């Protein structure tokens, strides 16, 4: 199980690095700004409720629980 966890952590780190190289400084700053705005309690993690509220406030639309669950499944490496 530890080997699997280490593999997922390496995969996440690699994808993060690649993503950081593809974005401009301005795009990274904008993403960080949006993240901080959505992260209501400032813990550096987005809960399902924070994402729901953030979508309404930032994108002006509701997001379904099914969409949020799919997001969490796609990015969950822990």
C-alpha cells in the first residue's frame, strides 16, 4: 500500500510540475487568487461546500454534487 501511495504522490508532483511550466506567471497568479477567494476558511484545501459556493460566486452557476464528486475523484491522490 505504501508503494501505491508513493506512486500517486509522485504522479501528482509530476503533474503539478508540468502544469506549472505550461502556465504563465499571470495565469498562476490568477489561479492562486481564485483559489484563495474560494478557500473560505484559509486552510489551503477546498471542501465540497467551498467549491459549491465558489462556483456560484466566481462563475455565476451552480455545480452539482455529481460534478463535485467527479472533480474530487479526478484529483484525489491521498
